């Protein structure tokens, strides 16, 4: 039994077919079949039911697969530790992805003397909306991300950092043209929406939150532009309560109260790949991010009954 055989088994189960697994592993399908056959012969154990169109684990195969996952997890942890203790040197570059809604308390202390000033590491910060940060972690383009979490992923270590209330607002000057600020009166008023990855359909499902797709939309490419356009009266939209508090107090913006246009909450997480080796600077940055998340959590207001 080898690690390669266990990783082959893992990928076939995860991807659902030998073909998809071979593409992901950059190996031929026959080589994957041979690896599984040798594994079965070694233990005189049938892992997959050959009568099914797609590979389906036998009851015994499922038990073996669950143990294999534990073995692979331990192996990858050991590999990470070995890399960090051995040849891993100071990283020349680190990339952190930030959702535009991140409050900058998240980054407090990262540039302190004990972290960066003693090393030549260059930091790059990327502003990306929605779940793009998580995608960049998986692709290897980012080291850390503070953004929304799209789903549970065993590859990612995730720590809750902040909860952001997104409230529907409209410029006072524009509100005068839409009496009552109701769902019906705002149907012809453009909703300003940040466009993610050119996918309007998925974005509308996430952003509408009760305001149906039959309303007008005005798409923008970044959050700061969205904020400026709403304040300037180009349309209405949802913005973080903490970022519009001053605009509300100055009477530049008005909060919309309607059952069909409700506020919603976004959860921001600090994330990294679990098994990606960390050099000394990355370790220090991650430790600081975790500390900031703990402080942030302790400062959250208690909900009133």
C-alpha cells in the first residue's frame, strides 16, 4: 500500500469517476485502474462495485476509504511540518485577499516589528468580493483571505472574524422621486449591484435577498464605486451599516424599510489552506490574524432579547 494508491482512491471517490480523477491527477485512466487493482489484491478486498456505471464503494470499501482519509490527513500534516522544519525559508512574497467590507482591525499588528520589519517579505493585498478569496486560496494565488465563506471545504482552515449587516439604502435626493420607498415604487429604480466574475445569474440570487430579478439592475465592478453611486443618487442598494452611519446621520442616505427589501448579514472569515507550509513570516501573520479575530469576537455586541 502506498500514499499514491490512497490518493488515487480518494480522488476517484471525490470526483465520481476514473476519468475525472485522472484529469485532476494528470495521470492516465489505466494507471489509476492498476493502482486500485493492486490495492485490492494486496488485501483481497473489493473496493468498488463493478456492476455500477459509476464507481461506487462497496460497504467494505467505504470503511477502508474512511480510514484512508484519516491516514492521508496525518500524512499531509506530517509533510507540512517536515517542510516547515526543513528547507522552508523566509517567503519573498505573501498575498492576502480582503473583502471590501473587511474592517481594518483585522490587519492590526501585522506590520509590527516582530513580524515583517526583520524580513524582506513583500506583502500584497488584493480586494476581491464575495467568495473569490476562497477560490484564490485553493488555486494557490493567495496565502490568506478575509472574506465570505461559500461552503465547508476540508482543505481550508476557517475562523469567523466579523458579521456585517447589509442594509438597503437610497440617496435622499432620489428617495423624493419614489414615495413611500416601497417594493412597488422602487421597481423602476436601479439596484446597484457589484458584479462578480461576470456571472450575473449567480450574483443576482445572492444579492437580491427578496428583491426579485424583475427589478432594474446597475452593475459595478467594485464596492467603493457602488457606495459612491448610491450616495450620488444613481440607484439604491445594500451597504454595510458601519460604512453608511455617517451618511445616514448627515441625511445623505435613507434606510429603506420594506418586507420585500430586507437587510441581511454577511459573515467574514479568516482563511488559509490547512496543509500549505508556512514560513516564519506567514506563521507570524497567521498568528496575528487569529489574535485579531479573537479580539473582534470578544467585542461583538450581545444580542438583546
